[in-house]
C-alpha cells in the first residue's frame, strides 16, 4: 500500500510569505524530512514527527522520505523558498528515477513557494523586471568551468543573474571569482544586491556597484542579484535606492 | 501629504497559492489598479475601488496609481504571479524614475508571489532543478534579434528556459520561431512543458518533445518551459510523466 509524498516550499522565512497550500500540506502529513533550519520552522502537532538532516544529505534524505511513503506514510519533504529551485524537488525526482519501479506509483506532488530571488528582488524594487537567470554557484555537482561559461553567456546576452548557494565553508572563493569574471564582461557600475532573510526581522539588503562587490558581503543564506548594463538606480532621500531593470531594451548608448 | 503604494503579486490564480502578506496588502488598500482578469480575482469590500485597464497600458496604469498615492491614497497595483517578473513592479519603477521628484517620497513596496514558472514546474516535477532562465517572448519592448540571441545563448550554455508572454493576437508567430531556432541548437527529444492555469480548476499541463512543440499548444496565459539535454522524463503508469532537471551535470554522452 503506497502512501503520499509532498515536497513543500515554505517560502523565504516569514510565515506571512508561506502559502495556504503549503500550510495545508504540512497539516496533512505525519513525517517531515528536511534540512535542520527548515524543519525548525515548522509548528507541528505532537503526532507529527521531525527527521532533520544536514544540508549535504539531499539524496539520502530523499530516499528515506520515499521509502517511508512507499510503506504507506504521509510524508512531507520541506525546502525553504520554492522546492523546485536548487532544492529538494529535483533530488526526490532523481531518487525516484533511480529507485525501484514501485516508487513511481507513490502519490507524489510538489507545492511551490516564493523563492529567495523573488523575495530579495521585491525588497530592492524590480531588478528581475527584464530577462533573467538563476545560477547555483555550488560546484559540488557541476564543474566550475561550466559555471564560468554560464556567467559569461548570461553577461554577454544581457540576462540579470540571481546567484543561489553563493558561498559556504567548503566553497569560500567561488563568489569572489564570479565577481572578478563578471567585471571583465560588465560595466563596473552595474548594481549588485545582497539579500539575506528578506521579510524576516533580521533582514539585510545591501546594494553596491559590481566594482565594489566582494564575497565577504554574502553568506550561505544570501541571494545575490547582479544587474545588467540596463539596470537602473532610483536615489531616494534617507532611504535605500530602488533598483530596477526596465522592461524595454534601449541598448548601449541609447 | 504622500500616501502608500504597494505592488502585489496575487500568485498563479488559486487563492490557496496567494500569500497572507498579499492578502493583508489587499485588505489595507482603498484603490486597486491592474489588468482586468487580476482585478476580477479580488474579493473587495464596498469601500474599495477597482480601476481595471487593458494589458498594454502598463505605464499609464502605473502613473495613474502613483498620482493617486502621491495625493495621499492607499493604492494597490496588482499582478498575477509575482509582480517583479515581467509585470507591474518594473513599470511602476520606470514611472517613478521618469516622474516628478516628489514621487520618490511615496511609501512604496513590492509584495512577492509565486510566479507562473514555479507553479507550472511544480505540476511537472522539477524541470527548473538546474540553472535556468526566464525570457519574455514579447518583442513590444525589445527587438526580436535580441530575443533570438538570448535563446541561442541559453541553449548553448545549458540553461533550462521558461517563456513568459509566449503568444498573443498581435504576436502569433514568435513562439513557433523560437521553437524552430531551438531545434537547431538542442536535441529534438528535449522535453517542453506547456502549463496553463496551474493549480486552478481549468489547469492544463502538456509535455511534448521539442521536435513536436508547436505554437498552437500555447495561448497568452501559458508558461512554456524548455528543458536541456540533461532534462529527464520519468514514465509512470496511467499518469503524466515527471520531468526533472538533475542537480548534477553529467555532460553529453555521460
């Protein structure tokens, strides 16, 4: 008898940014798998069980959750933000793909959420208002030269970029290397936004030109948005400037 | 005396996917500006006023909303999905940037939402699980050759792509042209997802290989996701296959 497996996006952190659909999925499940800080956010009943694990255990976590659902459990895998953006939905799909055939019969669904780049962009203005891309700077699962290739392609083609997993203890230098590379392909005045804990009490949003962007301005919970040559700043008295990428394209010198 | 202007993302359509923060912003405002179908979604009190307009009136709508807020009004501009992704947040920023200096003093904020590509991706599995980009196929505000350049850059660099504004009455051929171009740069078996009304009663999700993708499979409310050579299908008995882009990169022939 097969159970139910739901991968749920809890949103950027504030309960006010979690959807009713996500809340209902949490209320409906008995067992919860996820990275410690996301599991800690859940307000569970005494009959609901937590199975927290470290953030480099995604595939093992996915398999454990699927096994429990295959035995009839009502299981929830939680991610911050949206589970489909550099998070658990892909890990669960990978595990199902590689696992026994009966895992494909599980009642499997994904509940979307507000992903970090959208929450950070909202706090800054509208930096993602034009074509944009999202890149994970983690080279645990892909080679660094591929990341460099994508950074250059995005810069040359005029995509705004959002970086996920910008730094970690195991990867201290990637973000600095990315900024150095981008400085060779984009003007120094392009705005860079460092956004952390958007919408939470400890929110920190910082805007600097690419020429001054440094990896020390981010930690593993920061989402970094790099504009294009078209991205503009609106200065305001006594407040942070607004950053936006116009919907139109004028081109260099227009 | 300056009022308040909030640009709010209503989510993909189901009330279950609208955040409490968006709901509170709607409850707090007196006047609502937006495209007809988004204004129609609002459940307003008798003291709240609707100012609906057509979908090619973004800048005029933004200016009217800002003018009312500048006179002291509590004004809400609504978008479907997330207002920062090809929607009203950038139009409002453009209008503030070009408008009188006092418009910069308005209490302005943006409330993020679940954008269409996240809702469609969740229904399909995890197609955005690897690096991805979002491209508007509308050439109202940017030249078509720039869009082609971005399609090629994204295909060559291995980004999954999400297309917004894929077709309209005024732009019937862009999506077909984009598929034809991508068939020269990507394998024919790359999965393409057409997602419409994700999470709503009239939801329609269709998955076809790039070789068979046609513009007639989309309308203006469809979000189209094009995978990469790495994107995989998990076939399931009696149900739609799952589509996912693995977190790892193996490369051609791996």
